[in-house]
């Protein structure tokens, strides 16, 4: 009698990502003979498909490291992290953290943040559509009530902070053009949005990331502005709120006591 489907899957799957494990005994060929070589072919195909998925999700990282380095690094990640979703674009969410601790990538300390930007880009691309907040909606609010405003973030809006020039490195390695030498030592914060069909990645000025994070967490405008000014005395609230709305970072506004 053949094994039940669930018990077969439970026996079949664990060795797929571990080349050192023997083929499961439930895998047999004609006349009940062992089929280790057939299983190895399948195992290799699974690993290669997951590495290919990571390469598609993180093209800038692969361009920076080179294909051989990337695929070797990705193979280690695959062995540690089996997929949990049937959707391949959902795979590899932990890859940036893996890159950060990967021994052979330590000479590129900004690489993990580039990967975080690539993951944010893909998530923004697949985020739910929503109409962005119109500037006129904010203009209609009296100045005496602005401090109490609470903003609803757009489903695609994300902020990625980095101690390095990750945004510049990300942008330089996404379009296939030649890359000049980049000073990676300047910290950069990035806003990722998709108000329409195209994903937008733009730099945030000093204090801008603190401001945007506060607003996307539902904190009132006055409190967000105070936190941003604590982070940077040069923070310009008018320019920053205009930039966030223009980038489609929000969908609606309400008053905090509503």
C-alpha cells in the first residue's frame, strides 16, 4: 500500500536541501529498488531553482559580487532556509540578514543594506494598489490642527536606513550601466514607494527617515516633527511633508483623537 500523501511529503522533503543526507527510503524506482540518483537530480533542481529565485530578487547584489560568489553564498542560504510559501517572490526574506553575517561578505559591510533595498523594492512592487493622498487634502486643514494629524501609510511605503551609501550603490547596480567608484562611507536613508505603476526609491534628507518612520507608525505630525528635529537641527518639516506626499507615501489623514 502506498504511503499517505502527507506522510510521503514529510519523508520526502527534509533531505531536499541537504546534500549530505541520504535519499529517503520512500523514494523507489521500478521493482521497489532504491532511487538515490533520481532523488539527487530532483534535489539539485530544487536548489538551483531557489538560487535562481534569489538572483532574480537581488540582481544588484549579484552584480556587485559576481555570479559565482553570489550563487555560492545563495546556496548556503538555501540550505539553511527552506521555502515556506509556494510563491517564489516571497522567498529569501531573510537573505539580507544572512548576507550581513556571511563570512566572505564582511569586506562589503554595505551589501546587506543593498539587499534590504532590493527586498523593499520587490515588496513595494507587489504591494496592494491604493490611491495616494492628494496634496489638496492636507492644504484644507487649518494650521492650528496640523500637529494632531495622523497619516495612513501607503501599502507600498517603506523606509530603509543604512550606515553606508546603500541607496547610491543600489541605484548604480540596478540598471546595467557602468559603475564608477562610490564612496560607501556616507550614511543614507531611503524611501521606497509605488504611488502608481512604478516603484520609486529616493533619498531622505537628515531627519527625514525619523520623520517618515514616526508618521508611518501612526504618531501625530507634531510629535513626528519634534523627533525629526531632535535627530537633525536642519530638519525642514514643510519640505519633508511635501516630499513624502509627492512620493505617494500616504493614502489618507485623520485627527489623532478621531
